[in-house]
């Protein structure tokens, strides 16, 4: 007689359905790409060439699911997934993570901590990393997280991060996604901010063929400030689908979102954002901006900037634009002896850097600019 | 503070509804009864003595209506409260409208008299149609215009007597299957206008339609088609009221506009249904080369309004515009917006929406801008501003902008704010009461849009808004 034990997480995963066309959270999105049925988790991987280390940062290196080198006083591996929740459409994927992720990296500090995480991805199949970053009162944590492919296999990365800031703490996190063009990434980025804390969460996407990213930020303490930044540079054969939610659950809270997409070739981007202000969350200050820079006549950008406001004493705004590099700017640079091609590239890189500068952290900014420049070197 | 505020808002809501809050006993020669079946459709076709193709069109639409789910995957669940079996789909005294007010039955005449329609017709209108429940009671256009070839008749007359102009465009701008409610309208449509403006004719004074619901549990499904031929111009205005019944009433219209090369159509709506009406309307215009279509829309009444006027810019350099004012008070949800479909080069569209939420009112902006592949020089500008008056007021914004290619410029901006304490304080310092100050601030907020309405309407609008604002300072 055999008894099969099914965990509640696995049961939930099996109960849920993959996204379908009529799902409002998947409007304009490639819901078919999201169907991961039949995929097995990846086995052990190999390590690649390590990038130059960041000065003053502890470094942990992962090859697929295994930690292969490095250690930090502020981080430990805990068995199993922390169980991400998805409220923006990919609950099946969140359940998948909860059911099958091997371990969670738990980062916690009450003082200053700088940590660099390198994820080398290789082989075909599912890879499900998870990270919890917890800043205790008064702490200042900086985290850099890089996803780097070391072969051309079609990997599927479903990754979840949960950021929690206690009173008067600060977390700055930069994620760079440099996967190969056959891979997919589904990313959950959740954050909860207590009073007078600050979180700056930035992401740079240059790789992968398809990315779905769900960012959910809850500002639940007064005078807390949540900043969400994104720079993407998709090219032909790449589609980035980003959904965001800025949730204001307390008085006098602040959030600011800035997404900058530069689209090359036949690239597609989708942005859907919502600022949600709870009843009674007066004194909310919330902003949301998505800008698309269209570099070719074949790229395509969809923007759905949304607001749901249930309190009257608020300042909220959103803006969304799609346009190309203006002729005047090109002309100005050409008049100074720069070729048209270089001028376009220069203006476009400046466009991305505007978001990167908001990190206000020289080391992180330098890294982000490098990743952006590498993509420009390929596309232009 | 809260209690007195709620009381005043209620009083104001009552006064506002009072304009149209009266009804006469029903006396219908033709009544399709409650509920919607194939027989209802056949009954309407028979009463209206319609050609076979129209009856066939209705039956097909009924099937589409039945097969489509309620769009509650994105829209409010309040839609589920509509009981299609408890609605009467056709009530009339006969399908032939009168050409003179003298021939209109006395209670109908009194209705429109109280609403000021005949008076306005004398004062500044080029033509009027007045619809009472399912059919137009009165329809007339100034002789001089008729001599120039302007056609302004009911939709039923249009499809029978002007089939050669009517049929090629009917159902082409808004296909039956566009959404559940356009299908419903196509199945049971009755009333509405057909307008044709011949090439080069510029109609100086507006044409007006007035829609009145008099009977309880009644659904009004008028259908309007306006064709402005090459280089012509027309302004069309519609107004509407209903008495406040205990039960919910449904109004589901379809309005199609066709502006041929270089033509210009302006469509003005002042919607002041009583706050038990579900107002679910599909409106869209097709603009050919160099043509311009403007929707000027004001929503003050109804329980739930869902209306997203659209322009399909099919010809080069066509222009589309939506100017929208919405005011949501207690128990109201104004879900309005705009749809701009760019389908040719160098087309431009502009959307300006301003909403005000008072008490527990909820206003929503929903927009769509679409610029497909291989076009160049398209421009869209969208601005939506929301003003929240009370602590429990609510506002949402859900735009969707799709752009393909780098030859275009689109920009979207939205903001939410309240009337600042400083502003109110400043005005009170100068001797205005708090209410006057609030009214002034709100009127200032929408002033530039109110000016887009014809003068007679903008005066009325300001008055209605003053009434809504009375004592609602929270």
C-alpha cells in the first residue's frame, strides 16, 4: 500500500488555472507564454565567469538552485519557498513557486549591509529562486541581484522577492536581468513599508524573450516612501509585460514610480499600473510615470496607467507618453559633429539614465549604466 | 458635519431630479409586455411594419445578445442587478411622429412643455425630435433646411424611406456584436433619429432630440444614425429625463456617426436621467479624410452610466475629439471615457475629461487609444482630471494606450485633487459663503469645458452644478 502526500501548496497549484485570454490582468499580454505546464525544475548548474566584484559588498554566487560560493552574516538559506502571493494575474505561478521552490534566501539586518547576488542560469527547465529582504529599525540594506545565462538553453525563471522595511529603515535593491534570448522570466516583487522607511526598488531588463513582472508595493506606515524604477531595452523577439500596484494604506504616505522603455526592432512592451488609495489614507502623494521611447517603426507599446482613489485629501497623478527621439535633439548633436546614429544612441541612453539616477547610489548606478550600455552596443 | 452634509446632498439630489420628476398615467396602444423573447422582436417588427431584412437583423442581434456574457470581468458588478425579464421593451401610441405640436397628445405636449422643448425650438433650434417612451411623438425640421435636402426623421422612417442612404451605413460603425448592449439595442431598437446632411450644407443652428421615459419598468432603446456628406457641418444635441420610479429603468442606445470627406459633426449630450436609470450607451463615429467628429458629453444623472464615445479616424488627417464632464453624487456611478482608433496617417485625437465626485459618488474614466502598424504622424492627447469633494467620494482612471511605430506622439496625463482649503478660505475672506466658494471652485474646475457647450446648455449646466454643490462641503 502506498500513500501519496500532497502539500497544501501543491494542491493549490493544481487547483488554479493558467491565464486565459479573457483575464483582465492579461489584457494585451501573451497569456499563452505563461502556460508552463509540463515543465520540470532544473537540475544542478554550472558557474560562469564572475563579473568584477562590487567594492564593500558581500557576494553570494548561485549556479541554478545551489549556492556555490560566498557567505554573508546577514543572509541565510532557509528550506522551501516563502510563499509569494500574486494579486496581479499570475496566482498559478505564485502557487508554483510556493509548491516547488527549494529554498529562500533570507536577508536580514539591523545595521548597514551590502550584498551582491549572482544567479547563473543554465540548462532547460524551471528555476525558482526566492529572496526575503528584511530591514530592521534603523538599518540600511543594499542588494544587487543579477540573473545571467551561461548557455543558450530555454530556461524559465520564476522568481519572487519580498521586501520589508521596519520603521526608519532603508532598502535599495537593483535587479539586472541578463538572460539569453530563449529564456523566460516571471518575477514577483512585493514590498511592505512601515512608518518613515524608504524602499527603492529598481530593475533593468535587457535579456530574455519574454518577461512578466508583477510589482506590488504596500505603503502601510505614515511618512514612508516607496520608489519603483524600471529601465528596459527590448529588441526584436522580446516582449516585456510589467504590471504594478501602488497601495496606500495609511495617512501621509508617498510613492513614486518611473518606468522607461526604449524599444528597438519589433519589440513589445506592456505596462499596466494602478495607484490604489484606501479609504481614509489622506495625505497620500502618489505618482506614476511610464515613458516609451520608440526607436523603430515596428515596435509596439501598450500602456494602461490606472488610478483608484477612495480618499479625498490626496495628490495623485499619472502620465504616460510614447514618442521617438526628437529631430531637434538629433540636429543639435549633429551640429556638434556627432553622427546621426551616435546622436540617437546618446539621447536614448540619456533617457534610460534619467531613471537610473533616481537610485542615488553611485555603485548601483554605475552597474545599471554598464548593463544598459552593453545592450546598446548590440542593438545599434 | 457628516449628517448635515448627507441631508443637504439628498435635498439637492431631490431638487435636481425634480426638473423631470413627474409622470402621466400610461395609455399605450402597443405594449410588447415584460421580458425579451423572439416574440417580442416579432411584435416590434409587426407594429413598425418593417421590411424583412430589419426583422432578420433583429433576430440575429437577439442571438448575439443572449450569447454574450455581462462584461463584469472589467465592469462593475452593479450590472448584475439588471433584470432583463422585468423590463418592458416596447410601449407606444403608434409609430408615426407628428409634425406639429398641435397634433401631439395633450399629456405628451405638457411633458415636453414643462421640459421647455417647444420653447427652445422656437428660440434657437433648426429641428427637433421628441421621443416619448419607444417612439417619437414629434419630429420636425425647419422648412429652409428641408429645402436644402437635409433629412431629419425618425430612424424607422430613415430605414423605410431613405433606404439607399441609410442601409449602407447602418450597423457599420457599431456592429451588432460590438458589445452585449449594442446587441440588445439592435434586437429591440425603436425611436432615435436619422439625419442626412447633403454635401456642402452647413447647418447653422443645432438639431435637437429629447428623450423622455414616462413608464415604469421600461427600457428605451433608441437608435441614431447621422451622415454628414462631403464638406457639410452639423451640430446635434440630445437631452433626456425620466421620473424617479421605485424600480430600475434601462436606457441602452446606439449612436452611429459618419462624417464624409471634410465634414464636421458635433454631438452634444446633456444626460440627466433620474438616479434609478441604467444608462448603457454605445456611441461611435467614423471620420473620413479631413473630417472632424466631436463628442461633447455631460453626465449628471443616472444610477450607472457606461459610455465611451469613440472616433474611428479612417481617412488621412481626420480628427476626433471627446470633451467630457461627469458629476457623480450619492448612489451614482459615472463610468465614462473615450475610444480613439487611428486608422490613417496624420490623424489626431484629443480627449479631455473632467469628473467631480460628491458624497459617496464614484466616477470612472476608461479610455482606449489605438495606433496600429505602418501609420505615420498620428497624435493623441488625453487629459483626465478628477475632483473629489467629500471624504467618501471615489474616482478611478483606467486608460489603455497602444502605439506601434515611432512616427507618432501620444501623451496621457491624469490627476486627482480636491478643492484646497486655502482656496475656500481665501474666497470666504472676501465674503462668499462656504457653499458659494465651493460652487465657484467647482465651476472654475470645469469652466473651460462648459464653454464648449452651446450657450443655452452651458447656462443650464452651471445651474445644475450649483444645485449639486449646495451644502456638499465636507
